[in-house]
């Protein structure tokens, strides 16, 4: 998972950021799996915590939102 995060942060995100800036948009990345404690993961609370956070973000955002779930995160969920 660390290699995937590094690739996204070093390559993909800067490209998307540049594209968004050219079109007057703000690009913000939130990694919902970052910081999930082991107890929450073993209690199968990860999905619930992530969905709650997405709902909070959706309510406070005035623009479009996109959610991408990586295959690695899905496999470890």
C-alpha cells in the first residue's frame, strides 16, 4: 500500500492538481485509510468510519466530489 500511495503522491496527484488549477478548480486528496487504527480495522469498523467521513465532506463541499477506492485498499478491507 505504501508504494501505491507514493506513486499517487509523486506522479498522479500533481498532474491532476495542475489540470484542476488550469480550469479554476481545487483538487484535494483525502486518504481515508490513512490513520485507521488496528483496533478499528480488526473490529471491521473501517468501512463505517470512511462512509461517515465521506458524508461529512459531502455536506461541507460546494463542488463535485469523486471517490476512488484502490484495489489494494479493497483487497485489504
